[in-house]
C-alpha cells in the first residue's frame, strides 16, 4: 500500500495535479468543479491571503467565525512564539502584540 501511495504522490507532483484522490471516483462533483477552475483560488489559498491577526494577550480562542453555526470547535492558541501561530481548524494566523 505504501509503495502505491508514494507512486501516486510522485506521479501527481510531476503532472502538477491539484485534484489528488487516492481512491478513484471519490471526489464530489462540487469539489471537482472548483478544483478544475484554476482561475479561482482554493480555500487554503484564500485563507493564506488573510493577514495575521494581532492579539494583546498571550492566548487567543479561535472559533473560526463570530457565528457559531459557521465556525469550528474552540481552539485555545498560545502566542509565546516569535512567528505567528496557526489555528489547526481554519488556518487563521495570530501573533502577540507586545507592549514595551
């Protein structure tokens, strides 16, 4: 299994394929539609365009959206690092605003 997985990954990277599916015919029509249109950005490309969010405290609670129906489970993120921290659910970047 691992060797066929590696072969698939290597072949797709050579072709520049955006729509990598290890199980044939498992991509929904909706997903396949936006992945084929290279003029539009993918969801991860869109979230990477959002600038890092400045936070005054050491910890931020990320919910993904102000509307709980559109968000994700709360993730408490520690901002003690020098580089921006990333929410594992939505990909938003946060950094600590140091007051010195």
